[in-house]
C-alpha cells in the first residue's frame, strides 16, 4: 500500500458535541459522532463510532458500528457491532458479530448473520 492509500484509509470525519444534524448522512470514510443526529446514516464500507456524548435517532447502515452513547433506530452492522458499557441502543440490530459489554442497555430485536468464510464456502461449493 502506498502512502496515499494509507492516508485515505486513516481518514475519520467527526461530528462534534455541539453539532446537530437532521437529514441523511452518506459517506466513504469512517465517521465519529459526538453530537446529535436525526435521520439516516449510510456508511456501507466504513466504521461508525457513536461517541459517549452522542444522541442518534437514525437508521444506521455501516460495516462496523461501535456505540458508546445513545442510539434509537434500526442498526445494520455488516461485519460487527460493539456495544460498550455506557451505551443505550433501542431498536433492531442486525450484525455479522456482536460484542456487548456488561452494563450496556439494549432494547429490541437482535439478529446475527455470520457469513461463512471464503474457505468454508469453497469447500461447500466443491462438495455440491
């Protein structure tokens, strides 16, 4: 990986504690939210971090979602959801894998969808 690609992969946008957004957020980089967001968040190939001061009332679609703050809405984390002890999540959660720390508050439906690895998929296809 060249230096330009490394810098591109390391970019993280931040919504600060004093910022309030109503609407739709789409992006092609990682995002950290510490303010308030109401609407929809779509980061299908990137990581979303909901900071400890954040209040998010939105449907979320991201590759990885880490929650320290408050989320009300449906969350799709294609690879992993990480719900920390200070977090509060209300709504359905669909993810590849799930980690929940002791003390986290969750209310809603949880569905984990582990995709078989490419090695397992190849063996299954060969067997068929």
